[in-house]
């Protein structure tokens, strides 16, 4: 069987840039499983985080970089690996440095020892990663939609005070 040679745009069989794709999926754990690499999942999660914080739809992001929204979905799930040039395009459209996509990379991923990747933004993401909760993203977006800076600051101070106040006992 001849290896698949990718074109410069990362598709098809052709002369392209000479990148040879391995057969099978690159699980990143030394096996040939169909599971996405934990790093691909992390990068995709960071793409989704930034896109959501900007209030941008998958369709708008796709249009900005010449992809369908389905391809953006695959990137965000980590199902498809994001190439270097595509990562550069994403960083420009999302207005972040490329390093943003690798920020907060869990130590388990860096050491590559059995990390179980997050499944993206879920309401039940638990306390371990509050940034993965849709509620957090909606709260941040609503906060920055408050036009009055002084009112925004007072809300921020209130939230901090409530977070440090011991929970009240239930009424009997």
C-alpha cells in the first residue's frame, strides 16, 4: 500500500508539499486507536473557547478561513488535526497569538501518560475546569456587554464578595 501524500491544503492525494500521512489515526499515545490526540482536542477546545468569547458562530469562523462549519466542528472536537498554516489563520481571525491554543495544556498531555480529553463545553463539566462550562462563557459575554464601566466594576466587586462569603445556613 502506497502512503497518502497530502496537498498543501491538507487534502487529497497529490504532489502538494510532500507531507506523508500515516495510515490509521494518530492517537498521540503510541497506539493506532481511532481516538483523537489529546493535544488536538485541547487545541480545538481553545479554538471553541475563543470563538465563543467573541460571539462568533462556527459558520462565520469557517467563512473567514475558507471552511465549512462542519470542518470547524471537527477541529473543535479534535477529530481533525489543525495544520500550521490553518492555526496561523485561526490566530489572525480570532485575534490571539498562536501560543493561545496551547495555553493551559494539562500536565497529563505534556507528559503523554493517559490523559482523558474533555468533551468540549458542557453544562456538567464539573468544578475541575470552570472555563469549559457554557455558563462561564455566557457570564463573561454578558459582563462585557454592560456599557457602564463603573457598574461593571461594581458587579465584579459584588461577585468577588459573594465568592468569599461563607455559605448561609439553610433556613428552618
